């Protein structure tokens, strides 16, 4: 994939800056943001009827998904987490996550459920996929960590029939992101103070 060195450098700079800003949030800010965002997500109309929801476990100062996961469990919704595909490089598999699911740390140092084929959900059965991001802009463009895992998973979201939604702190919004041709914009992003929709 050819891409402009300027765009790559610019994206890397934004990544570093936003990750620093995000990590500087106090535990209290993190906690109150997580509860506000969970409330906002659950008041979003597609979430009202969604039964199968893909989520992620927060690392590195990401908006904490734990309060949302716990509320979904309490509502008897099924929660799934991404697991790195064992033989398709750059692919993600969605695996059921329950309170007693055993987690293992993957090669990216992110906790994921231990792979159990009985707990895999094909993407076309997912209702909503909540995606992490480092930064997003006013057009719904998303900047991830650079591994392309979510770009690949989001590529055919309309055909699969699920709705992707970004989940981020307000401080992760930037006016405009430099984009690459493989970037997939998100139709909705939830932050603690706002629901962005395009």
C-alpha cells in the first residue's frame, strides 16, 4: 500500500499527542466520562434493540468500556470482544464475553477471551460493533493505532449488517484528520458529552 510520508508522519504525530492527552485524564475524569458515555450509548436508538454487541476492553487511557459492558450484561444483552485471528493476519474474530470468561493477553498486550470456537459470533450476526480509536474528526474519520485490524473488520460493515460506532473521550476529537484511502469513516461516534452522527 503506497501512502504519503507526510500523511504518515502527521498521523503518527496526532496519535502520540492524543494518547498523551488521554493518559493525562485523572481517574475521576475517566470514571465520570465512562458512566456518561455508557448512558449516552444506551439512549442511542439502535442500542435499544441491539442484542449482540461487539465491544473492546480499554487500555492506554481509552474511554473505559467496563461500565457499559456491565450495564449490557445486566440488561441480558450478549457482549463480544475481538480476538486476534490465529491464522488470518490482521483479522479479528468476535468471541462471547461473559462475567466468568477467561481472558488472556494477546501479542499486542491487550486482554482478549481465550479462543473457544463455540463462542464465536460471525460478523453478520452482530448488531453493533463499538470500535476503539485514537482520534476522530468532524466528518467521522477515525484514526486507530495503525495496525489496520478495525479497518479490515469495518470494510464491509453494510453488507454484514452491523452498525459500527466509535467510543472515545471528547478530547480525542480533532478538526480534520489526514486520511489514507483504506480508512473507513464511522457513521456514529459516542463521547461522554455528545453523540456524533453522519
